[in-house]
């Protein structure tokens, strides 16, 4: 009986605190600039198929020819799977074209909106980008 009396308050506290995790998740506007929509073309160097967001790592040549390593945030692996993307679609060395929104802090980080694969597929990446259309 004492165990049941202890379990109820613990469950209640857990239910009260569960939404806090949802609110702690970052918003698009906190990290990315909706006015900095860019397109990257480069070679995949790696993929992190992890929650809460999958990440692609791409080497891109800048205007001077220097190779810059970019990290592209995608949606969750589950969201990507529902859109037809698989981790196996991203082997190292694959040339990809990625559209997305640049990080506000100036790092080589992008919130991916779509990825075009060499086989011609152009897929939505399930990111947290705003609903507005990008400004070319």
C-alpha cells in the first residue's frame, strides 16, 4: 500500500514535467535566418542518422576554391523515412545539392529544406524551416 502511495505522486510529477521537454526544443528562428536561403553543392563526407535531427556533413568549394565543411540539419530520422529518404541514400562521396537556411551565428551550418540526389530525386528534408517561401 505504501508503494502505491509513493508511485502516484511520482507519476503525477512525471506528467507535469513531460511537457517541459517539448518546450525546451529549439525554434527555427533561434538558430537560423529565414532571409538567408542558400543552395550548396558538394560531396558528402558523413551522415548522423540520430534523434532529434539527422545531420549531413558536406564538403563545399567556396568562391576561392577552398573546401568548407558544412553541417546540414535535417528533420528527425522518422520524418525522413516517411518522405522516402534512407540513411543508405547518403554514402560518402555522393554529390548532392542542398537548399536551406543559413545559421545566424555565421558558422557553416544550414537548416536543410531539400536535397537533390544524383539519381534526380529532389526530396523535402523535414527540417523546421518556416512556412514562407524562400527569397531568391
